C-alpha cells in the first residue's frame, strides 16, 4: 500500500533508486510527520519536519549515531536528510526496530507481563548508558539551566498560571547541588520506548536531547502524565526508590529521592507549559489539530499535580 505516490518516488531517490513497496503514514507530533515504509527488503521509518516547523533535525541525528555506537538501543540511521531537499523538507530515515510503543498496551496487556518485571532495570540501564555517552562530538549542544528556561517560557506565553509560578519559586529556593553535565534524552518515558515480550528494545524520539543533569531524565519519567493510569510512580512500572536503585546498579549516580522530586516538580511544570504551547499552535491556526487542542485542557491536570507534589515535599 502506497499512501503518497509523490513521496514514494522522492524516497526512492533518497534511497539510491530502491523501489518503495509500502508507505504508510503513522502518528506524528507537532513538529514532524512519521511514515513506515518497505524498500529493497528493508523495513524503515521516515521522520520529516512538518511545513512551517522551526526545529532542526541534524542534532538529533548526531545523537542517534553516537548513542548507537555506544550500545544504547536506538534505530540505525540509514539516510541523513537534514541538509537535503529531496523530500522538500529535512528528514531522517532509520531502520525499524520491533516492539510496541503504546503505553496502555505495555502496562496492561498480558503479553507484556514478563516485560513489565524487566522494564525497571531496562529503563534505568538505558538512562545510565545515555548519561555516560562522551560529549566531545556534541559541541553544538548548549547546557541550558532548566529552571531559568521554565521562567522564560512561562513569561513568553503571556498566559498567567499562579500554580506554576508558586512551584517555580519553590524550585528556586530548593535547588539541589549541581551535578556533572551529561547528555539528557529529554523525553525518556513510555510512548518513546519500544518494548517486546522480553523488555526494552529501543529508545526513540531524541528531538529534545540536550546537556544537563542526569536526574532530569529520571524526574521526567516520574511525571504523573507518563504513568498512564498506573499507580507506580516511575514510568508506571516501579517506585521512585526502585528506579534510583536500578539506576545506580547500572552505573549511574547515587541520587536521593529529594533530588528526584525536585526534577519531578520541574518536569510537571515543563509538561504543563508544553501543553499550553501545543494548544496555542492549534489556536493560532499554524496547525489544525484536535490532538493539540485537547492538550490545552490538560494544563489544569499539571497544575493539580504540581500542587500535590509541593504539599508532599518538605518546604
């Protein structure tokens, strides 16, 4: 099945003349579209920037290659189209990895019962691998202070949210000691991971990767939105304490639950602000999307979550 004949011809050119035998549109985010295809006997995945997107893809490709070279389970880059006009907009083609990405299935289906017992250690190991990657080839990446970035983002949105402002002030007063800078995935959670019957098979969606504290990735895993209804705090698969224990066992740093909670608070604010941004993308007319509009309704959930986190924390 070929859903877009023009794109199929362009892809054939990008792949050196190999015939594209299947091309099917998958779900896509606000900044890029995703397609699966078969060409020359290979199962591949295309990600291409949407029209009007202001993001870039070259940094993500560099990180994918670095991670793959050091044993992180990531898709192999087949074509780097970050500077190509063959598909009209920047793109990357990677080799498809088997596995399920839908969090609801991973957390609930009987098929993944055994995988769920292995995922706490698998996720911690992947995080530790990412945080140990050498930074010498990532010279274009900046180490941006995340708290300062959240203040700036909230101000730029011109959309007052007192709960977030209170939480940002708490973060400012309770900032943990700095850690050595590492590569941060930036969106390490179910939904961006591939899982089969035995456990983790792939880490996807590196577009938010940057330099920072390793605890940022772990705190992001614990944001309540990424538990998808599970009562377990860390990615819906284990407790915070178990995540930290597995992470240290895998070679990661020794991190306290207080430090983890600080980053969980920041991650909750960050997701709330992203929801505002995504909904504004729809409301402005840049992208007409019910999905983005619905995200605007989720801002209040993050306000509730962050106030609950502050109530539980020692202030």
